[in-house]
């Protein structure tokens, strides 16, 4: 089992390298985190703790625990939903061990945003289960196949979209455009008395009038464009 887990550790290391994440094993080169780990034993004896990998990406800490069998991914308390933090659970289950280290780092350093990964399986069949841990507790996140979203170029966007549930600016802009389009559709139908064939005409005339006047709204230009369209259609 030790050899099998070591091989899986190497696989996780390869994924970290592919994502451009420099991670330390069995400790941390960040003095503050390394000092915290000196009392982070999963046996809760106050001795040193050794997570598989630990990294700092921008303002976020990444901490990982690996297990060689997917059945050792996570153990829950009797309610079936709360992650157990007993000694047996943190020793033998990946998510539990990762959460244990994340909470210890959170309590003993100035870092306040931590991604804890429970990784279980082998190179072909595995689960990489991230949690987000902060002073409010922990949040389950979708399983991942790589660590690309946690690289320096993507981790903040991932945090905003997946953890904070923020809507990206481009999605907000699209939603606003669709809302205004719907409002215009209703206005042209209810107040303009326009049919389905006439509404595109009016919208096109508006857009042409705006373009011709460098975005300066001119009603006479709109009327001219509509008349030209009707003339061409009649011909």
C-alpha cells in the first residue's frame, strides 16, 4: 500500500507541475506555515504534521492529502454530511486529513483562504475533491481533474466564480442586453403596434441611424431608413 500511495503522490505532483504550481512536500518553505505544521499532527499530540503537498498561490494556501484507494476519500459523522475530524478519520481518509491541516493552518497563520484537497485512487481511477476553508467553515467544491484552475493566472477567477458565486462581467453584460431586447420587443408590440415582420425593420433603422450619426440619436434618420426599406421591399 505504501508503494501504491507513493506512485499516486507522484501523479499528483505531476499535475501540480503541469499547472505551474510549486508545491512543497511534507512541510512548507513558507516559514509561517511550516511553523504551524510543527504542531499539526493528525494524532492531535501537538507534534509535527506532514501533509502530502502544501503551496501558496497568490493569497491562497493549497494543502493536500493523498490516499491510494478511492474508498478512503472521506469519512462522515453519524449525520452522514459532516466531515469527521476524529483521529481515525484524519489518519485514514484524504478529505478529512486535508481539512484537518487546513483548519490548523487557518488558526495558526495569517492566511485566511485555503483550498484543501482530498485525493484518492491511482493514476487511472481517482478522485480529486477540493474544499474551500475559511473562518466561516468549509465548502464542498466540484471535483476536478487538474489543478489548472488553482494556478496563479486562474485561482482568483475560480474563487470568485465557484466559491463566491459572483457573476462574471461578460455574463452580466449579456443578461442586460437580453433584458433590454425583451423590453424593446414588448414596447414595439404593445405601444408601437408593430407586427413580427415590422419590428426587425425598426430595430435595424435605429442601429443604422446611430451608426451614421456616430451614436447621436436622430429621429429623422430612423424615419428615412424605414422609408428606404419599405421602398426597396415594394420594388
